[in-house]
């Protein structure tokens, strides 16, 4: 069976990720894995240009070892300022986007749609 180069690259990244996680577990002792993430706001949020919106994530279980989150906006009509388990969303331009909170460990995802209007 012949694989193309992309398959080999993906397989290499998977192996590296597994090795990294195994090393991290060994160094940290007992690892309590993340099993999920939720946001305090999941319904569509409507903002005007210039408004601020605070989002807060809850990681389960509460005693998870690695609670790091990446906050990402699907489109650049808003700016997202990462504050750990919280983020501040600043409305820059009219349009729609989705804000994602992604756990560093396990890549669990929660999202909140946002619509920005002209004031």
C-alpha cells in the first residue's frame, strides 16, 4: 500500500503528540485529563461596534491538571483577548463570527456565535 507524503507527515505528528503527552504524564505524576469544556454563553450574542463581551469557560472535571485554553475567532471582525479561563471579545467591525474555546489538552471545543452590528 502506497501512502502519499501528507499521510506520512500526519502520522509523524500523531506519534510526536502521543510521545509528548506520555512524557508530560510521566513528569507530572498523576494526570487528571480534561473531559470537556463549556462556555457561560452559548446562544448567539449581539454586539454593537465598540462593545465588549466577557466569556467564561468551565473545564470538566474541575480538578483537571491542564486547564489551558486557546481562544479563537473564526473571522477578524472581533478581537479576542485571552485571560485564561475567561476572554474579552471586542467588536471591531460589523459581521458575524464564532468564538471558540479550545482546550490545550484533548482539544475539546466550545463555541459562541457573535453578531456585530453598526451602532
